């Protein structure tokens, strides 16, 4: 039976490290990192996420700036706010919560954020730096969290075959580019497979480390993995509860029950990748403060 990779525990370890970093910046440089979060509209899931970010900032000593705009806010007004935050030296990180209302061009908004404050890691400058292996950039928070889970579970991943199922700009492409880099937390042989593959199982069976971000429950089953694989399940899907049709159950993209019997280690859903995302956002915010003040 596989070892369960506890995302809550790893997240707490990293938050303690970030908290120490924040205290050091305040003590030695009189600096307090600041994160601005912009929410447009009243999407309930986004509102919960924003509240959790604020709570995380408070716990770690990071200044939190919140901007809640109505769903009919114009693109021009949102861009003006981003420009104001770009010029505010107290704000080290800017996060515009996605999705945005349909009348606002998300790409235009993302591209308007100063790359040095793009703690979500979606700006083309940061994407390009990830590809070339430049450390002075920000990795998207979910892939960043995935990398930490992998590296802290198995410190010796050099030369291992990492297979990614999914090619999204949020998870699949970034984690593939991050894990192929020549450093101690990567240096893997990387394969990316997706819906164009006639037989995804052909590739997943070769994986030493398998990252599944397909957005569909039971995409990977036990017959699609080899013994001893490490599995990182990024999926969050709600399905009818097997014991109560009036309720739903949260599951990943991997058949946990079957795959966990063959894997050496596996993330649960919930409690695996999920807790890492906000933690890595906070880590990126502190890194942004350091970069903006010329501190390595």
C-alpha cells in the first residue's frame, strides 16, 4: 500500500519556513512583504479562496490588501487599479482572482501586471523564464506546490521519468518545464501526454513519477501504472456520493483505491495538492519582496 503524501503537513512545514523569512526581513531590513488580491464579481468559490489568502497572510505576517469590485466593473477601471498597484512600493505581489467576468480580457489583465509582482506566475515574462531556467521568476502556485511535494517525498529524483497527463497553461505545461530543468528539485526525463494520445496508458505505465491534471475522474486506473510509481493527483471533481445520492463526493483524476495498491506514494484528494497552492503564493510574495529590494 502506498505512502500517503500529506499536503497539509508539507504546507505547514513551508509556511513555518516562510514565516521565519518574513521575520528575518522585518528584523534585518525593516521590510514587510505585501500582497494585493483583486476580486471582480461575487463568485462564491473565488470569495472563499480570497478569504483563505487573507488568513494566510495574517498568520505569516504578510500585509494583505484586498480590492473587491462589482461584476460590472469595466476593463479600463480594472487595468487602472493594476497600474496603481504596480506603482505602489508597499505592494510586492499582485493577484487578480480568476475567472474574470466575460466582458474583461483575462490575458490583457495578466499581461498588465508587473512581472516582478506577478506572484501567480502567469505573465509571459515569468513563463519564459521558467522555460529557460531563470530562477528570478515566479512559478505558478499549483505546479510550484507539486514540485515541493515531489522533492520532499523523494530527494533523489535526478534522471527519473516524470509523466504529466494534461497540457494546461496552469498546471501541465508549467510543471513539465519546471521538472526538466537542471537543478536538485528537478532534472527529470519529462513526457507530456494529453487527449491527442491514442493510448495514454502506454505513457503512464513508463512513469516513475506521475502527475495527473486531466480534469476528469478516474482518468488513470491501476492497470495504467507500474509498481512503485509516485502519483500526484491534481484533480478536483465532484461526483455523486456512492452511499448517498443526495450528496456529492470530492475525488481526483486518479482511481485512488486501485492505484494506491501499486504506487509507492500518492496524494489524496482532498488533502494532497490543494493545501499547497495558497502556501506557494505566500512564498512567492516573500520572494517578490526580496527581488524588488535586491536581496537574494
